[in-house]
């Protein structure tokens, strides 16, 4: 039972050496794909602006000859190298783990221990992007690897020890809906209780499909599915929270 309930817990939790618990929400493949698309658009825009400036200067100053053509060709090669290999690295390291696309989508890259991403890790994860893009820029390798682990890490993240998370300072628990509390028909450990409560409190951060997918992990124990199973977990969470609050009040009195 415990291993099934653990699947409900999709948050990434870290305990620092100081005993502080940090909680992050891994960014889904969909939002990461959107961020990548935005980054590619920005790269084309930057390259286009640079090209327009160069051709404008050529026309304005009436440059000609093979020397200047070779010079311009060299500049384009340098810019292409920077845009392909250093665009992500520079922005991730210097902009708190966010490229332009990640900033737009409110996600960022961090080390597995929650610290800001550094030069070595960012360079490694982005060098391996070439493998994640296979075959033929389809990103199939990256997607398959990402779906194989609960943190949605692509190959570059696994090698570099990095994680892409939503850029939230704190994951604030959401109040539960106004529903009738109901106890769980079988005993739960303290850890299992906290997993169910956490699932209910962060329901607004999950899509309807994802909420029901997680709830259905326990469907065989309740003979319920989809909305009914989701509703049942909210009832149990409501009961558990009430029981915890009552226990806390008794200890204080």
C-alpha cells in the first residue's frame, strides 16, 4: 500500500544540512517543451536582428570584396556557435537558472541539492541536449527518458545532476474544498496520511487528468475511479486534517 501511495507524492523534497526542508515541483515535459519552443523563437529573433544590422552596415558603408565577405561569414559562424552552445548556458548560470523561455514559463534549473545551477552542470546538460534531440531533432530520446522518472529529468539532467522545477518560492497548501470528511476504511501510517493530505492541498497545481491519474492508483482499494476516487481522497484528507488539528488542540490544553 505504501509504495502505491508514494506515487501520489510528485513533489521533490530536500533536507538541507541545517535541517531545513525544501520542496520543489518538477516541471512537466509539456511546459519544458513550451519553454524550449520559446527559446528557439528567441534565438531566431536574435539571429535575425544581428543579420539585419550586418546587412544594413554593408549597404550603408558600401563594403565589397572577398575579405569583408569572409569577415562577415566568420561573425555568423561565431554567433551560430554562441546561440547553439552557449545561449542556454550563459542565461541559466547568469539569470538564476532561467533562459528566456524558462523565464516566460516560470520554471528554472537547479542542482539536485536545490542550489543554483553552475557552469559545469549547465554546460554538461546542454551539451547532452544533442543526444536528447535524437532522432532528427524530434526530442524523442529526451521525452522517453523524462517520462521514465518522476522528476521528468532528460538525459542531460541525469548526467549533470540537475532538475527543472517551477519557480515558486514556497508551495503554499491550498485549503480543501468544503466537503464532508470521511475516514479511510483501513489504517494508514503517518507517512501515508501526509501523502494524501499533500495530494489534496496541491490539487490546484495539477491538471484534472493528472489528479485523476494519481487518484486512480488507489482505485482498486475503493472500487472507485476518476472523479469519484479523487473526491474520496479529498474526504479522507479532510478527515485526517481534522484529526490532526484535534490532536494538536488536546496537547495544548
